[in-house]
């Protein structure tokens, strides 16, 4: 799917699952679902958490995941950082 189609599908599924009070763990790099207010943290039984990542401090630094979860919506995606660290 295109990113736009993926976002639309994800939002529709999350809203439906929240409506029927289904407990789900969903991971995504589609931060747009929150930044565009398509889904809102704490509204309609949806609660956002984010993984903590140490961002690179220099160009040669790859950063690293800290394997910690915090409340709230991430401000940026570290998906490309994690992919580069994995050699992708």
C-alpha cells in the first residue's frame, strides 16, 4: 500500500477496535496518525506509548535503542536510524 493508504487503513482499524473495546498492541512509524489528529492519545480508549531511542550525537554515531517505553506520542520516528544500525 502507499503510505497514505496505510495510514487510512491503520486509523480505520484502530478506531473500530477501540469502539468494540478490544485490547491491542499496535506499533507503527506513522506518526501522522497523531500529528494530523486522526487518532488522539487518551481519546476513545486509545493510549500511546513510545520507545526511547538515544539519537546520534555525531555523523558517525548510529545511536541506539534504550529498550524503554514512555507515555505519550513520539515526536520523531527512529525507524531509519534503527534500519541503518541493522545494516539495511
